[in-house]
């Protein structure tokens, strides 16, 4: 949702997400390749797989990542373009 709250118990929030606080370096990979399996965010279990968007360039992913990390109430710093590229290259694309 536009305010980062997610969608009920279907999609997890990005705003104030404890998962994001602990795993921000994985965000670029999740954007490109998606994620499957149970995901616990702020005490709620999310089980619906989230598709990635492989068409996004590293620059686009970097911009979106830094927006998410600083939007709403998030104060999670940022990721350099090199860190984003490293996250993308460390993922094998398997969900």
C-alpha cells in the first residue's frame, strides 16, 4: 500500500518492518527474484510467495531500495549502489 502498511495478512508491511530491519541487505535480491516460504514480519506469518521483478535494472532496484529504507517511519540508512549489486550477485535467483 502507498503508506507501506502491506495488505492485511497477504503482503507484509515495509513501514516499520522488523524483518526489513534485520535483513535490509536482502531487499534488492527479493525485489529481483522474489521470495517463497513462510515469512514472519512483526509477529505475523506471511505464506503467499512474492514474485520478483527481474526486468528491474540494478539502478532501479537501488533507487527503490533506498526509498523503502528511508520512507514513512523507516530510518534504516541506505545502501550504496555497490552494496545493491553485491546483494544481487550473491543471490542465485532461487526462491
